[in-house]
């Protein structure tokens, strides 16, 4: 992925509503979701949703297809995967195990760990 494409995608995701939309569509899977249902789920007006979807579509993160009177939106998994790869390729300085922490460990605040590395705050003896 080129740097300009990554910046465009990251810029599109730098908004709480758009991040919520992306997470919703990822969870929905390949079937995607009609725009009206997205609007209800994220709690935005139709015009507000249209703006957010346009930004995300222009960044290549989602794609739409017409189904009669409705538009159905799906995640562009190839573009999202390319963005993740772009972000993670060099982040670990050649040590991918650094980026491979479990979801639970990654979600834990860094401050919860003591200087000795014990999550409970106690040191091992």
C-alpha cells in the first residue's frame, strides 16, 4: 500500500462514527448492511450517514452496491488488510512477536503493569 492511500484510509477512520461503522460492517460479514440499518445502529441521520459513508468509500475502506432502491455497504477486506499490513510491517522492527500480543493483553492498560512486569503489581521472588 502506498503511503498516500494509507493516510487517506487512516484519515477516514479518524472519526468515532466512521470507526463505529467500520466495526459494525466487519462484524456483519460479507453480507454487509443496508444504509438505513447502519444509520439506525450507529444513531445518525440519513444525511449524516451519507457523508460518513462517502468518506469511507472514497478511502476504499467500504464498497456499496445497489439493491433496488437501497444501497448495501460492505467492508473492502483487501484494502483493510493492506492498511493493517502497512501499519504492522515495520512497527516491530523485524520482531513480529512484539505485535502478536493477545487481545486481552493488548487491551490491558500499560500502567497496570509494574516495573518488574508483573500485572498484579507484585514482584516475583
